[in-house]
């Protein structure tokens, strides 16, 4: 899918359609693995010594979640979904890589 086209459908954390008139199509997901910048990582590590927010790591997580969510929406759109319900995020660190997974249930209006 082209990165210039961004489908838009409603995404909810609730488990069911808002009015009960939705039927599930199936599980949809979007994931991304992103590496940390070595220089920014060093600066972030130094920040842990004095405390406070490590904005470079926060920015990495925000960007990762945004990409995973975009991919989830694109997959749901390809299935013909009208919305995605029960959306959740999961994240893991594997050495210097962060993996973010967004998943939920694609639904279609009856």
C-alpha cells in the first residue's frame, strides 16, 4: 500500500460496536520494529542518571505506535471494515529494537 494514501476508519478501544449493529470480520493487526539511534540512546542513558523524562525514547514509542496503528487501519480497510473495535497495543524491546503491535477486531455495519 502506498504511504501517500492513508485510509481512515473509526478505531475504538471498546470491545463491541457502539450500537450493536456491527458484525466482526476478523482480527487485524499492524506492527513495526524500529531501532534506536545510538547517539540519542547515549544521551537518553545519561538522562537516567539524573532522572526525568527521556524524550528521545518517548518520541520513538509515539512514532512506533502511530505507524503500527496506521498499518492496522490499512489492513482493516483492505478487508472492507467500517471500524476496528477492541484495539490494544503491545510493545517489546529486543536488544536495541522496539517492536510495537496494534491489534483489534475489524467490524462491518449490518
